[in-house]
C-alpha cells in the first residue's frame, strides 16, 4: 500500500474542496488527538497516512470548522 504524507493530504483536500488547508492544520489535529495516531503512525520524520483514512481527515476538518459542511442537494427553486 502506498501511504500519503500530511502535505500530500493537505494538497489533495485543498484541491478537492477549493479551500486551502495547510499541512500544519492537519498535524495539529493529530497533536490534539482529534485524528488517530494508530491509523497514521509517525515513522522517522513523517506520518504515514493510508489513502483510506483521507475521508476521516476531511470529516474531522469539517467538524472543526476548517472546511464547510457538506452541502445537502436541494431542488432548484422555480421563481415566477
């Protein structure tokens, strides 16, 4: 399995969401124990993040206000 770095995840989430997320923001969420160290251990000087954990990181970023909440699809209004 290929792992991602914190910087890789920050770039991917920023590109996908259109909101700039810094690697430090994600690192701080690990430091504050909002993200799971067991899933993403630090090896050497870097954290190994499995791609399957990225949706969890995005959800925590939303939960803590770094990304807007996912929008609920709404039917278009028909103004007369």
